[in-house]
């Protein structure tokens, strides 16, 4: 559906699956395996795969913590977006990279659920994109000591509320890795 004209394509977005971000994240290995499954499928279907990498005082650029996990390997032809804020669109070239590829629909994976995933989903949605969250391909760390719910509840709640997101001309949605399609449904 997307409100972006002449943008029929879908892209797989992989957000911040970096050593320092996911080292103690909930269900880390399964989430990374699911992302790898989606990367393989996207590549086999000629769907753009876009990688996002965060840096800040806790993730200094070029540090070991800043590096993507070794289990995920970006092809040199796949764009890498460097960001400083939670929303992957904010002060980055993500929008222009997606426009060049005629992308109006995003399939979103990565970390952390309660920060960069949510920010990017909302950023995409307000910019006119359809944004599908892959419910078993995002994760977060345990922040209960700061008053947050457990990671399982943060993930479950995000999956639930994003499944019902819609606005004029665009929609959200949550699917499992097994149910991801990179071709929009006929009703789109």
C-alpha cells in the first residue's frame, strides 16, 4: 500500500546486530539464525538487503563492540547505513538508498526491540512506508533493573502492538520468519 509513489519494492532491513548490542540479548542465537534465513531468502529473490550500524560513546566506530556479529556477513554490494540515533532514518542516507531501489515496504529485523527497532518502525511509518516487523527476528537485552519489563514481554508487546498498526495508505504488521513474503499481497 505505501504512500510513496512508484515505490513497489520491498527491502530487508537489519538493524544494529552488533557485538556490543546483542552480546547479552534474549534468544540471541535463534534471532541471528532467523535473520540469516531472511538474508538468504532476500538475496535469492533479488530483494535489497540494507544493513544499519549504530555508533555512540558505548559503541565507538571501528571498535569490536561496534562490529556486526560474525554470524552475519554483509555482501559488499549491500548498503551499510551508519547512524547515531535510534531511528535509522534520522540524519542518515537510508531514505535515499531506499528511493534509489524503489522501496516502499520494509521488512524489519535486528536490535534492540525497545529502542532502535521501535524508533525505526515508527520513523518508516511516518515517512510513508509499509513496515513489517519479523516477530522472531528482533531482540533486546534485559533492562528489568531499570524498571523495564522482561525481554520476553518487551518483544511480545512490540509484536502485538505493531501487528495492528495502520494509517491512511500504509500499514504495519508482524509476521514470523517462516511467513515473511517479500512480494506485497494483492490487497496492498
